[in-house]
C-alpha cells in the first residue's frame, strides 16, 4: 500500500511529427493506479495541453496503447506498480506510427493496412438466404476464434521490428485479421485474401520475432496466424499449378 | 519487398541445402583430423562427378539463398529499395555463382 | 543496449539467425576464392591451409562451423513452424537449435585440435 505522499517520477514524451523530447513530471501515487491514470493526472493537474487518446478505460476499445518503459502496452489495463522502475516510469507514443502530438499517434497507416490485407468481409450469401449454421467446434472455426478478440490497439504493430524496417509490411494485426477471415466459413473469397497477403508487404516478410505475440494484451497469437498464412499461401501455390 | 516468389525460393533453396549442409559438416569434421592439405582435398574431389554435383547444387542454392537474405538486410537495415535493391540482389547472386562455380570447378576438374 | 521490446528469447533467435546468415554470406567469397586457388596456385593454397594450425584460426573455424550449424538448425525450426502443424514450444525449440549447433561445432573443434 502506498501512502498519499509518495510520488512517481514520470517521463512523458512531448512533441509532434517534427520531433520532441521527454519531460519529467511528479505524480502522486495511488492504489490501483493505471498508467492511463498517471497520464490523465498530468493532463488534468499539471499541463492541460498534454495530448493522448483513450475511450473505454476497460481494455475494449484499443485506443490507449502507448510505449511504457520502451514496451508497448494498453495503458488502461496496466497497473503502474507492475511497470515501475524504482519510482520511475516513461511513457511515449507508439512506435512505427507517425506522431500527431505528444502521446497521440496517427493510426491511419495501421488501419489502411487492414484493408490492404483483404481484411474486409467477402459475403457468400444475400439477405434473402437462410442463415448458414456454423459448427463452433470445426477446425477452421476454432482457428478463426483465436483471432477475433483483437481490439485493434496496435500494440503488436508497435512491437514489430519488421514493420520498422519495411514500410510496406502489413503487420501482425492486419495479417491476423486476414487469417481469421480465411478460416471463416462465411467468407466467400479465400483466394482474394491469400493474394492480398502475398504481395510485396505480405505475410512472407515476417521474421517470426514473436514480439507481436509476446506483447498482445489479449494474449492472441499473430505469429501463429502469420505462419498459418504462409502455409496456406504455399499450399495454394502447389494446388494452383496442378 | 519479399513477395511470395522470393519467399518460396528462399525456403526451397533452404530445403535443398539442409541435407547438403549436414554432409558438408560431416566432411569437415572428418577432414579436419590431422590437418588439411590441398592434396588431401583434391584427392577426394578431383574427377568425382558426385562431388561436382554435391557442391555444384550447393553453390547454386546458396547463391540464391544468400542473395535473398542479404536483400532483406539491405532493405530493412539500410533502407535500400526499388531498382537499386534488385540490382544488389542480382549482383550478389551472380558474384556468388561465378566465384562458387569457379571453386567447384577448381576442386573437381581433372 | 538491447531495447526493451526486443529483450525476449524469440527475438534473440531472430537476431542470431540474421547475424549468422550475414556472417556466412560475407565468408563465402573468401571461402570460394581460397578453393579456386587449387586451380590457379596450388602452392599458395597449401600455404593458406597451413595457417589452420594456428590456434586462433582453429577458434575462428569453430566460429564459422557454429554459424553454419546455428543457421541450419534455426532455419529448420522456422520452416517447421511455417509448414508443419503449429507447435507452441518455439522458445524451447529455438534453445534446442542453439544447443544442437554447439554440439556439432564443438565436435568439429575437438577433432580440429
């Protein structure tokens, strides 16, 4: 239990797309305090111009991810006590995305890549058809289920060094979305998905560093999903040749 | 930067090299005993069609494999892209092929 | 030095694979050049091969065999991960690849000395 007088030493990155630097703040420690609470306290009590993004505060919306001590995390579900280095914690905007201001990044490239990866539903039926029953225990459905809890927080995208080095690379979240749709019995166009993830920035660029899987706050496994896409694209190549 | 084609080429050359590498390591462990001499190496390899095919396919596979691997490093670490990247990839591949082919010829030709 | 988001076993496996591959690729031209001396200048090839008696060269050779072995076993792990049914034990497999590489290159070293 921390007393009310205890203070955290918080370094927050301040700046915009032109550059910036860390600035230090003192924040009173509290029980059950999240990193987002700390950032909010600074904005509400020290500097109202601090920009950051959040919405639900319960780990559902995926908008509050930031680099905490150099590691991407969902700040609303990260207890500051768990990441404190002594009394210190640093908070920075997500890697691999352009900064708008302070802790708020431009998520456009991240979401654009979802579409590029074939991450839109390709309908197999019209509204007039009866609803197709899906066996929840089928292998494909079980595989699709492993990826559907993604909250688009971009933690995996920020963790991935392949994204850093290769601007075209679609990234773990978008590829996992493609893998989910590929395994969805209600998606009508699996080959379109495989083609979308086989281009210059596709799944084949992944080096299986596994940072995506390690840091995913919902404990999803994009590395496994991308391996699945590699396998599916390779087998489809041999099938098509026949 | 690595499309399906290059990825498959990288993996297929790796699969080809897997048994060749094991063989190469086994030969090294065997040959290094009591030191190396040119006569010993050439005595084993000269005039052997088998060694020519073994090391010949090794050289072809490794030239492609290394060129693709270096291509990835050039792009991800040194931000080389577009035409320059293709030129680098092919140059590396051709240089390794030429040097490797010459080496294989040197130790297997009679 | 290693940034926090990289400080985990599979990232180390990645960097080991990349650096071993880079090292081998840079070594290849020298390797090929030396062997082609058999054709052009057999005496100087023997001169180079005699260098291998130097303990430092033996350690360097061990290093090269380790690079080859660790790239080999690490590559097998990656291809198994991508093309065989999924295994969740990637960290153990990566550690196993390094151990196997030490075993092979250690065997080579013991034969060399």
